[in-house]
C-alpha cells in the first residue's frame, strides 16, 4: 500500500514540477533584452536574432513598424523606422 502511494506521489510531484517550470515568467525575455544593452542603432533583424520572433507586428506607415514581445508578465513594444531601432514605446513587467 505504501508503495502505491509513493508512486502516485512521485508521479504527481513530477507532473506538477514540470508544469510549474514550463510556465513562462517573463524573466527570460526580459533578460534577453537586458543582455542586448543599448538598442540604439540596432536593426530589427539583430534584435529578433537575439530575443526571438515577436508576438505581434504592426505596420504604422512612413517606414515605421511596431514589434511586440510578450511572455508571462513581461511586455515590450519597440518601434523601428526603416528597419532600425527608433524607440521603446511600452515596457511593462508585472
């Protein structure tokens, strides 16, 4: 009987631990951006290569494109002009 409960406990703990570890916290994405440092002069391709594909892309006209990344509680929106970093329009970590 004790062996049965031990097996159930191990399975439940493994599944619960895997689910908790697989939940995005946003810290990973935030750290990738922090590692890049100053974004001035960086291209859209450089940033995507370093942090991964954005969750949303919006063309805003006049050569402007807004890219957004979101993971867990972290969200960042970056504006590019002609493929070059123009500025961060929004950043939230909560």
